[in-house]
C-alpha cells in the first residue's frame, strides 16, 4: 500500500465531531461489500453530500475508499499512520488517549504536550507524530525520529501525589514498554537504569519525563516515549548501540497495535502508582531490570563511577557498590555494562 505523505497536517479527534470515526465504523462493519450512500446517510443522520465530503476528508488522511455511482462506498485499506481514528479504534483505556493530538511532523511531541498542559489540556491527552524535527532525549541529547518508522508520543499526566513519588512515573513507562513488546510481539526486553529499554544490549526505546511542580504539588508530568519500530538504519554514532523491533524480528511491525497496547499498559501502571506504594512499581522494575547485579560504569556528568549496580534507593536512585566496598548513590547518569578488571 502506498504510504501517505501529509507534511503539515494536524488532526485532533476531539476537536472534530466524531463523524469520521462513525463513518469508518459503518464501513468496517460491512467490509466485504459496498454500502450505499443512502444507507450511510441514514445511519449517520446526515445528507449524502455531507457523507461524500467526510469520505473525501478520510481519503486525504490516507484511507482508500472506493465509490461506485449507484452502488456505494467500500473501505479498501486504512493508512499505516498513527491517526487518532486508528489508535482509538479498539483502545481500552479510561483516561489515557481520550484526547489524541496528531501531527505529521512536529518539533518535539514533548514540547507541544508541555504547551498544551500549560493551556489546561486534560489529563491523559496524547500528542503523537510521524516524525520530529528536534526530538529530545535525556541528558540534552537528540532523539532521531525517522518519518513513519518509530513511535514518538507524549502523554500529559496530572498525578495527585507529592513530587517525591514522581520517579515512579519514569519507571512505569519503561515497564509499560517492556510489557507491550512481550505481549504484542513476544519479544523479551530489559530495562537499563533508569528507563532505557534494551534488547540484546542495544537500545530499542527511551523515555524523557518532564515535570512542572512545586514542593508539595505536581502541576503536570509529560511522559515522552520514543521507540524504534520499523527503523532499518541508524546514524553512524549509534551503530552497535541501537536496534529496532523490525531488525530483531525481521518483519514489519504494526505500529498502531503497539501504540494501543502501550497506552493501555501505561494507564494500568499509572493507576497502580495512584493507588499503591512506590514499592510495587520498583518491584516490577527490578524484575525487568538488566542493570541490577551487573558490573557497570556510570557517566554521571562530572564523574565516572565504576562498580556493581546493587539496588534502587527509595526515590529510584541507583546504588553502586564500589570496589572499595563503599556504596555510592547515583541520581542521574548513563549506565554502560562493563567487564570487571
Ligand atoms: C532517551 O534519551 O532515551 C529518551 C528519548 C525520548 C524520546 C521521545 S520521542 C517522543 C518524545 N518527544 C521528544 O522530544 N522526546 C520524547
């Protein structure tokens, strides 16, 4: 199927009446046959001209809808873009993804999500894009965002708990990613502290969590998730360090199925952080960790620390047991597995 190029397109499902979704629903319910314009207009309670206009909007978004005079309409294929209409079709969440804001190309989904959050966007709003011009990574790095290949999305959360519990939110995204890859694709991934998702020692996904808070109150948290899905090439400096789901499985991966499962897993874990102790999240993180119990080198900005990654601190920090036997707490940094010499 030819891919649709829609640079400059923006689409927010909730800002439009839900007509496009309803048209697709009716067309999908009769996917083998044509449905007449009259039946569609009757079912949707709108004129045949209005049906025709909406069908054309859907076509512009990449839906192939055949129309035969005096016979009717038939949905032939749907775009492989992460359109709100597609993500919402079969999404089982209560809060995350009720509002989905999609753009073909964007500076950074986190930047737009931060702006929408400041403007009062409701909790659970998702910003998703097919490509980013300046995708942002942890520690001031870039996130390479090849068009239509990866998943680039940000979720706005407004948790009611105190900021000290915020590290849980970073951890739940990595947990949700690992559970999604396993559930949808049967792929076993591991988490590298704090929230890199790794397969065979190579990074497949990362999380950038940004938050606006006062001492006692979180205003909003933006969870930005980047995953290498159908990427087949990486820049030279990432050779041997990055992988993608398609490279691991040698097949094209349905991004929409992954996004739905990811939002569902994220919501499940978000609700757990609201109702349970941080320990419950840390326990799951430890089960999926590929860092604890390994000899590592941590680049913590000014210093490099080497030793055994021994355990998590109560706020999600990483404790390293140095060769001297002393323990050092790491609050932020980059972990690399190394051989003990
Ligand atoms: C990391 O360095 O591992 C974190 C990468 C996070 C990238 C994602 S892509 C979607 C969202 N928007 C951004 O600008 N960054 C995050």
